[in-house]
C-alpha cells in the first residue's frame, strides 16, 4: 500500500519561499510509471493542481503557477519536494502530495497524503 | 470560477440514489477521461472513479460513473450517512494544458 506524507513549515512569511517535502513509502518513486504531484486546496474551496515530477526529474507545472513553482525529486530518499516562491496570503492552503497516473487521455490521482496546512502571514 | 461545473449541493434520504453532474467542454471532458474524488470532512480526497467509469479496488459498486459528450455523472445508490462528503470531478484540459477540477458538490444524506 503506497503512502505519502507531507512535511514542512506551517507558517511562512509573505514574500518568502514555501518549501514542502513528500515522503513516499510502500512504493519506489524510481520504479517509474507514475507521476508525483502537488495539489492545494484553499480554505473552504476546491482543488487546484500545482504540478508534477517524474522519477527522471522531468517536470510540468500548472500554467497559473509556473513562474513561482519548482518541484524536485530525491530518489535516494524516495521523496519529492515543492518550492513556491514569493508567497502571499493567497497561497494559504492545505497542500497535498499525490501519486498521479497519466496515459492517453487518462489521468487521475490514486494515492494522496493527508495534507498539510500552510499559512502565509507575518 | 471552476472550469468544470458541478452543483454546489445535493441531498437525498438514506437508502436512496443520488447523481452528481460535472459539465465541461470539448477541450476537457469531451476528449479526456474523467475521475471522481470523495472528500470526507477534514480528510484528504479519495479516488472513487477513474477513466470515466472504473472503480479502484475497495470502492463499493454503489458508486458508478458515466460520461456523455462534455458531461460526466457520478451516481451513488443505497445512500448511507457515511457518504456525506464533498465530491469533485477532475480531468485534463487540452486547451489550458492543465489539470482541472469541478468546484465540488456537498452531499447531504438527510
């Protein structure tokens, strides 16, 4: 059973960089076949996809956040990470990491972390 | 404003059936597979349906999915109080080159 766990600061100051890590257990990122994503949910709102990374290091980011997002992978630790720069209060959200399956026209998130609330405030 | 449109809320009595709609366009639902997620209060979303109508292992057959044209539907039969949750549809949007979700539908089991 694949499990994902987010970790990182729960409070970030405006204009600083948010940094979160997702630790994967029960499966190896290096085995390939899956994409490793970040998704966020603003308080009381819907889901917003941030981007993914493949074990090879290949990334794709949502156009709406592309200029501020970096996702990286550490296969030796079976972890992947999110950096979001120049944060504002609008980046306050619960951040989830998830395993993503992509194929021709097919796309879904089958395993999710429990989520971590990040608040942007001075 | 979400790219995919869902009703904000639906309700039905225990044991009854409910459907939740998800409306999109040719750039998303019309040409890509749809997935559905259940988010119980205070928890992470859980995959219910993928590839329009397939259920992951462990998801009861009370949950079903369908797609027609640019709309998709989630059906839940034999409603239980434990089904009270927010439900989201999602897919890829080929024009936006982005993952898109519906705004979510809150299910109340009266």
